[in-house]
C-alpha cells in the first residue's frame, strides 16, 4: 500500500466522524476522518501506510452498524476538467 489514506464505503448516513475515528484507532493513530455527508462514504487517514494496511485488512467487509464496510486505498481526486471532457 502506497498511501495512508483509506476510502471507507457502505456507511450508514448516521455514522459520525467520532465513531469512525474510534473504530480505526484500534489499528493505529488516526490523523483525519472525513465523512461525506449524505453519501454513505468517507475517508480515514492513518499516520502510516503500514497502519492503513492493517486497518484495511482487518475492517474490509467487517460489520459496522449493521453494514459490511468496503475499504480500499483512497485514490487522488481527478481534476475537474476530466469530468467536463466526458460530457457530450
């Protein structure tokens, strides 16, 4: 794993940043948590790629609040120009 930022999907809309922080803290130091409101996903940044890998391995498909988490390494955002060029 290259980076320390994880994509966390399949979240209930009611999950808070604090709850996600608490869940991931068991696998290392959490630097940042950002849930995208109303979308059912968010991002968790761990202090190292090793900790991120450990959290991903342990929590991917694990039940959290009644739903299986989908965890993967976060990809960098695409520039907005790519979005516009795909519309015809």
